[in-house]
């Protein structure tokens, strides 16, 4: 029984149209358990491999076992493998961009950009992010496929937006530093109460926290500062420490919420303005190039 188109398409997308083993950009579909041995045509029993890995390395040289083939197939789900294949596909498109017709390139590029958008993380995948940006710039510079180039430029700014947002991870209180109690000279019975954070927040987060602290109401309000991954509150030795901790937790929660709402809205506004300017410039240049074709020399 022939492998259905639905299953075949699923397998090719899973492998990014590359050999599961060596990433070669040609492929055949192999049954892990052969049909003659009772193997079925379900996706779990099928693997995309190139003719060399299939016929020579597997059948002739027995270089791989069935279990190893299953491990190679499972590896396709790992982010690093997905990103590697996307990067290879983008580089292939750019390398052959002038050798194929416009329709072929448009379909390939839109497919790869859609895939890249799903998995790209600039901080964890700088090479993939950079490749998308380089693809956008190269297509715009060469005036190849204006529609696809425009989409690539839009994706570039979406990547930049995610990069900016990634600079503001959620901050949480994870404990109290019992070794940090010390006398403070703010008043006669003043001491330092130090609360531990999960990471050191950036300066913008600290500024929002400080404003939130100044505008908050708390009947035992004390001076509060952030240094590194610690919040220090000046307290009296008779203060209720649980109340101070709960107050600090609420300040941190409010700060995270302000960053996620007002802060992210501001970032999105700035990025969208930059994107609009870039697209306006791109469209103007494409228009002028199109009008140039009608000039009489």
C-alpha cells in the first residue's frame, strides 16, 4: 500500500525536507520495520533519509540499527535540530536565489519564514535570527521578490520585538538572606532585612519598582532599595517581618505587571514605528525602481 500524501507531507515537514541523519537536501521515505516484515505506513514507522544513507549506509553497510533510526527521528523534535535545519534551508535559498524562478523562491521563502517565526528566539538562536535578517536585507537590496522581501523585513522587526521583551524576564522573590541582618544607621533601632530575587533585574525594572514603592500605601512602609539580586528593606527590630515580606512580594508582582502591560506596549509602539519607517522606505525604493523601467534613455 502506498504511503498517503498526508503522511508523506507530515514526514517532510518534520524533517524540514532534509535527510534525518545527514541533513542532505534530497530524500526518500524508509520503513523502519520493512513492509515485508509486517511494518505499517504509520508516521512512527517511517523516516526521511537521503538515498546514500538509505541504500548505502543502512542497507549495504548496516551502519545504523532500527533503534538508532528511531533515535535520529526523535531528535528531529529537539529545538537545536529544528533550528539547524531552518538555518540550512535559509542559507540554501539565499545561495540559489538567482537560479530559480520567482514562484519557486517565493513558496520556499514564505514556508521557511513561517517556520522560523514559530521557533526563533534571538537570545537562544542568534545565528537563525541573523540569517533571517540577512535574507531580508539581501532580497531588499537585490529587489528580488518584493512581497517576500517585505515579509522578511516584517519578521525581522518581530524578532527584534521578542528580543526586547526578553530583556525583561519575570522577577520573583525566592527567599530571605538570614546571614544579611545588620545594624543600619537610619535610626536608633534600624536593621537591614534582605530579600532574595531569582535574578538581577535590569535598570528599567528597578526604576519601575522604585516608583511603585514610592506610590504604594503600607502602614509600616520602610525604605526599600534594590542592589543586584536583592531587595533591602530598612526595618525596626520589632517589625512584623512577614508583613514586610508580603508587601515586597506585592511590589514585585505589581512591577512585573506594569512591565508586561505598559512597558511592553511602549516597546511594541517603538518597534512598530521603526518597522513602519523601514517598510515605507522599502516600498518607496521598490516604486522608484519600478518607475525606472519606463524611463526613456
